[in-house]
C-alpha cells in the first residue's frame, strides 16, 4: 500500500482508539484494582462467590443459545425464500431466472450458472 492510502485511515484509527480502545483498557485496569489501589482478582472472586452468579451464567447461555438458533433459522428461511426454491420446489438459477430441476442440476453442473464445467 502507498503511504497516502494509509494516511486516509488516520481518522478511523483515532476514532477507534478514542471510543473503543481507551474505554476497554480503562475498564480492564479498573477491574483489577482494589479500592485501596492494589492489584488483584478480589472483584472477580466476589462476583463468582455471589449466590446468583450460577443462575446468571445459565440464563446468559440459554438466552444466547436461543437467540442464536432463532437468528440463524430466520436468516436461512429469509434467504431461502428470497433466493432459494421456486414455487414448484425446484431451485432457481443464480440470476433468479428459470427454475432448474434437481435432476438437471445433478447431471449438468454448469446448468445452474450457465457456465460449462
């Protein structure tokens, strides 16, 4: 890359540094400091020892898993509805034109894209 093109990335680097890296580093530093100014894992030990910590972890994993399954399912369904199968169950070609049957796709690999294999 030329130096001029790298110079164009300077505003992005400043933005990411100011609004992403500085808060993350600051949060990490504060999380390992005690109120007395010592370094340690006391805050994490107290968090893990809390009686609701296990429930919070289970709930977080359940919500994350359920959300992931729902998001992936809806995304695949939308993609299939938009670009997937025709009304008769056959696949549409890459350009969204005429439907190509499964038998034609199995016997002629280039039939879908119109390019010979």
